[in-house]
C-alpha cells in the first residue's frame, strides 16, 4: 500500500490554476522528494493533503484512509513541517516540546530523547527566541516526531542548518524511513534531496512531470535537444529507430549516439539550437523537465 495516493487533484484561485488534474503516489517506507519550481503547486498539494485547503476536485488517500472522510484519524498519524514552524518563542525549546508532548499524551522521556535525536540536548533550556534559524528547524523536526508518526511531511527541513547539521538530519530522516515509516521532503536544494531520497515526485504547473525511483531516473542516458520543430524532429529520429519525447518544448532523446542523432536531423533539414548530453544528476533532470 502506498502512503499517499492523489488522483485528479484540481484547485483554482480566481484566475490562477494551482493544481491541474494532479495525480501521483508516494511509496511507503521511503524518503520521497516532492519537487517543483516556485508556483508549481507543492504547497497547495501539502495543504490539501492536510485538510488546510479544500480542492475543487480529486481524491486523496493517506495511510490507506480518505482525506475527505477520515482526516482526524490521519492527522494523529502525521508529523508535519509546512510553512513557518509553530513554536512558542517565549519558552525554552525543552518546555515547548513538553507542552506539545502533554497534548499528545507523551512523557518527559520522549522530549529528552528527541532533543538528543536532533542535536539540541545542550540547548534545550535556552529560550526559542534566542535560537538560530537552523536550531528552530531542528526543534520543529523534534516536535513533528513527538507523536511517533507513520508519515512525515517536511517543507524545507534543512533550511538554515550548517553542513554538519544538514548531514545529521539527512541521516536521521533516512533512519526513520529504514524503520518502515515514510518521509516526504520538499526542498529547493536538489543536492540535499539527491543525497537522501529514494523516490522522487516532480510537478510543474499543477501537473505531474515525472515520478519514480531516484536511481532509475538518474540512470537514464541520452541527450537533451532544443529545436524549433519538435514534432518534426521526433518523426525524423523515430524513422531511424531513435526514441524521443517532448517535455516543455524540449526533447529528451533516448540514445547515446550523438552522431546518429545529428545525422538523422540533418537528413530531414533540421538543425538544433542545442544538443547536450545528460549528466545523470537530479539538478540536471529537474532543469530538463521544468524549464521552458
């Protein structure tokens, strides 16, 4: 069973279409990178899944339960960092967690355990308004883990952390997934996502662009083609047995033979503005699929 299943999600804000028939699934027990450029619909998707925004159409299942009918049961099994973490800045980090723990029926030992887990055991008695941004992110992660959730949804969880802190939290999140729980991470730092994700869901303009195991997506070979007549180029390549597909006015060519690609295009009187080898990195894949 997948941890999240979204089907045909649509949401319009006046003249802006935030989600345009979005469908995807998130596998259980993995770290999944949920990616897209600014305005792609990531936050609207998260808010819809969490019941904070009502979509115009579509269905959502989380942990096998319908968001439309079982949201209270779902929320009890989630840990979330979306938008600004809700911390009580007049309290110490430890006391903030103790307040949240009492609400969830958790004891003091869970608070101390999580402060150690996120690397704040030495700063737990400091007031939150004296915390750095990275320390607040660590505390927000500890708060998200208080209820021992089956699913974590984290928006920019590494924001503000120094390199050592980032390495620690990435290792922690991978450890959580290794226990059979599911982690969904949205981040603009694609190198961080590449370092910890097992699976990727990529969206743009409210639609799914691609999804799959990260290692499989990055193992795709071939070239990126920029040309004025994409359909003619695809036909010319297809005529010689080379598979190519269009994405946002660019073409992904599934062949390692650059010479054969160039010859097939030239024979059809087509000359690309760019013919570039793919590099097998997440950032390159992201740019190929989302930039026009």
